[in-house]
C-alpha cells in the first residue's frame, strides 16, 4: 500500500486524542522552545511572533482609517500620519507578509510533504528565526524611539537627506531581517533537492512544494539586492557617499531601480506560497486532482523568473525613460500570463468536483476572486498611459491590498484552518470559522473596493486630509476596516479556545492526500517512524470521491471506537 | 556535493593572485585610460570575484547543480545592471541628458 493510500485509510481511523509523544508534548519549558531544532516548533515560534507583528501592523491601519474618517486632520498631524502609514507598511510587508506562509507553513510542512525528518539545516533554520527576531526588535525600537516617516519604500532623496526620523535604525532592521529570508530560502532549496522520500519524483511533488521552490529562488537571488540598496542608502545618508544624489554624482532614480528589483519580486515571495496553499486546499475540497498540474508547477517557476523583469512599472512617472517604460510595461503584461494559468486551472479543478464549502475552501474561493481583481487592476497600472493618471492614488493602494490581503492573507487563513488540526491535534469550531470567513470577505471588500473609486476620482495616497467630496467613500472604507478587524479577531479567539477545548483531530480529518496526512496529529518529533515510499501522483483522489466532513468523520470514528 | 580537500598552498596561490589583482586595481586608478578606465577596473574586479566564487567557495569542484545556481546569480546580476542601464542610456533618446 502506498503512503498516500495510507492517508485515505487513516482518515477512516479513529479520532485519537492528542498523542503524548508529539512534537508539542515531548519536551516542556521555555528553553525547549527557544533552543529547538525541530522545524515544527520553529514554525510555531514564527507563527506566534508574526501574529504579534500582524496585530501591530493592524493597529497602525486602524489609526490610519480613523484619521481618514473625516476630511480634516482631526486625530493626528501630517507628520504622525506619515509615520503611521510607514510603520503599517513596514511591519506588514517585512515582518508579516513576506515570511508568513513560507516561515510558518513552509517550515512546518515541507519536511512532512517530502517525507523527511527535518529541513536540511535545522540549526540554520533556528538561526533564521533569531535573525528575524533581532530585525523585528530593532524595527520596534525604531518605532518606539521616534518612528519612521519615509513610507515603506524608503525613497530617496527624502530618506537619504531630509527625513529626521529613525531611518538608519529601520534600515538596519530590514537589512538584518533580509538574511533570515535568504537563509530560509537556501534551506528550502537544499531540502527539496536532497531530502525527497523514495519515489517522490519532481512531478509527484505537491504544488505547495513547487511554489516554495520558486519562492526560495526569489528569496535567494533577490533579497541580497535589498540589503545592498539599504547599505547604499545608509552610506549616502551617514557618510555622504554619492549613489543617488546628483550633486554627489549619483543617479536620482537609481534607488527606485534597486529597491523595486527586489521589492516587486517580493510580491511574488508573498503570493507564490499563497498559490501553493490554494492548490492544496482546492484539490482536497473539490475531491479532484488539480487540473493542469504541470502547468501550475511551471507557472510558479515562470513567475519567479519573469517577476524579476517587470520592476520598472513602478517608475513610469519617476523620470525613467519612456523606452524603458515601454519594455517594462510589455513584460508586466507577460507576467500576468502564468498567474492567469493558475486561476484558470483552479477554476477548471472546481468543474465537476465534489465541492465542500468548509472554512479553508471558503477562504480559497475568496482568494481566487480577490486575487483576480487585484491582478487585473495590476494590468491597469502596468499600462503606461493609464498609470500616469492612477499613479500614487488610492487605486494603487486598493490594487496591492487586493493582492496582498485579498490574496496572501486569505490564503494564509485558508492554510491555518486547513492545517490547524495537523499542527495542534485539535479541530477548530467550524461554524464560528465560516462566520468569520464571511465577515472577513465582506469587511475586506467594503474597505478596499471604495478605494478603487477614490483613486480613479483622483484621491492621492499618503495624505491625512482630503477634499470633502471623498468623505462618503472613505466612511465606507473605514466601516469596512472595522468589520475586517473584527473578522480577524474572531479566529484569534476560537483558535486559542480550540487548543484546550477543541475536538481532538484524527490524523487526516479532511481525508486529504499527501504525506503530511499519513502521520499523527500533531506529528511526532521525527515526523515519520519509517521513511515513506511514494508510489502515486499527488492529489490522487478517486474519481467518485465524495467529501465527508471532518467533523462527521470524527463523530463516526468515535462511535466506531465505542463499539 | 563533491568535496575537495585542497592543500594550503592551493589557497595561498589563489590568495596571492587576488593580492596581485588588487594591486592592479590600485595601479590602474593612477593611469588615465580614458573611456576604458571603468571597463578595465570592472574586468579586474570581476576576475577577483570569479576567483573567490570558483575556488574559495568551491564551485569549481562542485556538481552541475551548484554551477547552475552560481550562474543564475550572475544572470540575475546581468538582468539588474542591464535593464537599469537600459533606462539610463535611453533617457538621452528623448532629448534628456544621458549618463
């Protein structure tokens, strides 16, 4: 019997209680966590720290939306507002979105999906978390001791010459954090190349693994450029070395070239793992093999490469040559193709599937719709002439929030619900989870859809005051943000609740395919008692497979265990 | 990964070559080669970088996969520099001052 067949039979097994020899319970004490080399525990360390950063970044967003409730600067001064939107962006991008799915779910799941006992370099993995935390704490220090007001993009000459805030400290924080990303990418690449179980060929890999492979390539090849860029900024700001200032012999938009060479692919560092999550979840809850497996796998690689050729679309109105603009505009259209391949293939996967609307699937469907809107509005912005009108307006803000929040955060929520039983050994309350998924979807759209209209009408981003005629749409947006905030708080409550009172999860509550579902929930410290041998393709769901709710399965299992 | 336990002399020879090339960089800075100044300095720097990558970082003795990733790093550098210069050079075509 293949290991993936074992997965389906395990689904029918009894819903065991949380095992005592799991990675959670085999050791106790703070030291056992802070010095752990277990990829699963390190994933939990990331989960806790990034959740804290998420709510910190969210708090800044709340303040921004409250300020924008009225057209006047009632709540804060312009300078404070500058700091708040900068810190919102900086915390969310660098300390939540970029590491979110790779650091938590990539760390936890890659060895499980590959049939390995850990990542290739466990010590390097722990070092990555410590580097991440050092960078994070330094960023917090910058925020507390005066804040940063440059925007998360740190554009020169403001950041290099004029800003009087904690630019240097924040820059060093990001410089340090980047190394965490590089080391994680390196670890994943080596693990995927070297530690696949026997029989787990490249085209039997789950698409989550393909997505993380592509992501790791970007992390490894792109992140050093961010480090160099920040270093150049620090050298110009601190020592007057001329890189960007024309008076010192620099090029005024070189900073933007270097910054976006990393930061545009960084969007793919966020979205590619999210796409990997969607492939796993949609296949499970449609009970079908993902349509066009090879196309989805190769589209991840295509995005990783093409994503590096489009950065100039951020510079259309910066003084970049129109000829370069045309090339970047064309290439930006091209990079939409592999993303569209994925969306069409997911839609085709749903066709004639046995669809079950469990919470992860709700988030998954939300992702497809919202990411499509985010992606298509990206094409508006990649069009040279249209961008002249829309650049630096709320249209841009709405566009990237549809990709980053509507895309990445929805997929993150899908992932945490899908794999929560595996991570904790407990089920979350399904009805509360479905309710919060719907609240988040409504709150998100109410927050960000009006911003498309505001941007189209000409409201610029990064101002704390605006003309009176924009107030109605801003009130909608702030109301939506309140709903969205509540939507994010509800899962916090029921996830914590489920740790103590959630129903014990069986090893495979969703009857999903994949090696991670063949082992106990939560897994033992070394994952597999014996190295599994894979003999079939990924997502080998039977053609007549029907979904049975995990909650029903557990009930049935309990009844059978009483017999 | 294939391991190569090279002798101390091997590393010292590479190190000596790097020192000579550093001296060449300094020397070239004192001579006016006109338009060739930058290409000469860059060529010396790239040679030094290659020596470090190939020998100190053991790529020379590694498998093809390692070569592939090392080459990818250089390809990405070409993309970064090439497309950035594409902008800077073509600014002049619009009647604006170029580099």
